[in-house]
DNA sequence: CGCGTTTGACCCGCGC
DNA sequence: GCGCGGGTCAAACGCG
C-alpha cells in the first residue's frame, strides 16, 4: 500500500520531455499495411538477456527494466543485422514471448538525455507463452477480448455469489492482442491520448515501488486496454502499454478517423496491426521528444518513418494527434528511414518548452 | 445519480 | 503440487 498514490506524485526532475517507445509482440506472419524501414526489421535480443530467458519472469529484470530506456540512435544500427532473422522467429525460444529488451551494455548510451531522442525498446510479455501445448488460439483469439467474447464474464448464468469468475475456456489460452508500449517521460502517469479510459485495476509491481494501473477503453465494444506503470529505475518515465484495437475513432479528435481504425492490414489476422490503435499520447505540456522503435519481430514497416507515421496506423497513431503534438510532419518527414525519422526535432521540443 | 476510482479477492499460467 | 506473480473482477467508495 505504500506505493499507492505514488503514481500521482509528480516527479520533480522530470523534464518536460516525453520519450516514447512501443513494444509489442507481433506474430511472425504479421504484415503491415506499409513497408517498414529496415531498421525496424530486426531487433535482436539484448545481449544481457539470454535468449532462453526472454520471459521477464525469468529475468531479474522487470518489465520496465527490460524495456529500458536507451538511446539507440546510434548503437542500434550497430547491432542490427541487415538480414538477420526476426528475433521472434529465431532468437527467441519457443515461448513466442518476445522481449526485445535491448538493454544492453553494448548499446551503451543509455539514454537519457532529456534532450535527445531517446529510447525505446520494448518488451512484451505476452501470454502467448503458451509455448506449451500449442494452443489453438489463433483462430479464436481476436474475438476473445471482445465483448461478445466475454472478455470479462458476461455470462449471466453465473450466479456469482461472490466472485465467481467465469471459468475460462480450457484449452484455449487467452490470446493477447499485439501490444505496444510507449515510454514517456512525464510526471503524469495516465497520459491523455485522446481516448477515454476507465481504470479497472492496479497492482503492485514486483521489484518496483510503483504500481501498475490497468485501464480499459470505455467505449462500448472497444476492448482496448492499456497498462501504465512507472519505471522503477527512472520514476520520471512512464511506460504505457496498449493492447488491442480501438474500434472507433478517437473521441478527442474529429479527424481521428483517418482511416486506421479498420485497417485491413494483416497482422496475421483480422485484428492487424491496426489492432493497436493506440494513439500517441497527447500530453499537454510534455513534449514529445520521442523516438519509436518497433521492437519486435520483423514486421515490414515503412520505408520511411514519414510514411510509417503518416500513413496509417503505426499502430494507431492518429495523424492529427501526431501533428498536434509535434509528431507530425517535421518529425516524421525526415526520410532517412531510420530512427531519426520519428524523433521529434529539437525545434519542436523547443517550442513546447516555451 | 451516474460515472470513475480504489482495493481486496480471485483466477490462471508458470516455475520450482 | 505449491507458491508466486500478473491480470481481472466487482463491491465499495468518492466525486461532480
């Protein structure tokens, strides 16, 4: 309980900058509706993690630690094999759980500077961990967290005397949708990303004094969830993990419907990349100093970040949001096709500061 | 009164 | 099989 409320406490040191990262576990057969920059193709597992222990549970590091905050701008390229196979398919153990936690010493520069574009890394802890018996979820899944799918327990039958949770279908592991995490340097935990969220839980995080909060999109029919937690290493960093796909336009933005909501793109199944229609947090006064790195597997990303971001979804970045926050053009138009593409120009950062 | 948050309990998967 | 930890539920509570 000591930790409670902590998340609300403002952190003195936080620079008004926002770094973001996103993570996810992308199915091998996943394909983006657009082409990705090479750099995003491969994300080798971090040296410090043994390839056999991708599961954060096995690691001494928590989700946050795995995510890490680093400045991969340069190092990243060094360890990115040009044609290396996707970690998801080769470097990762059966457990389909892919944690790309580049927290590697080799990567050196740990981020940080509040002025530089920072980090990203990701990790995903998925429950697909099923490595075990081969689940057949592939088919059902997508629907699962949906309403109909009684993601929760809509079954009225259950006379829940107390907390009789509906027994989950056996043999059917809960399939999680792709997740994407943002690391944001902010004093506020729950960033306003334009959607309306309802908190449905909070748990203490092991090895971290900060609790993790669970939110669900309040829009009917939308099963998107997100988790928000603060890095134990750097309290000024908030990691927001989105899971699922918004089935509606961003309420906070009339233009939010720029077509990504029902992106047909294939993430392997209906709920494609679009599935993570999360939007870039529009933090009011935090600027967007951000860099994003698709961490997992080799999803074909865009040729250039500009394309990547402006086009669709980027996992759901409402274009207008991006623009509004300064993630738009200037930041994305750079055509290097690499990380820099999505790094918010200092100019923008400057403006925000003013 | 409606909606959102808090919080303790419960479920489940995984590692030992 | 047991314990741990993550994730979720839902009653209670708070607030506008």
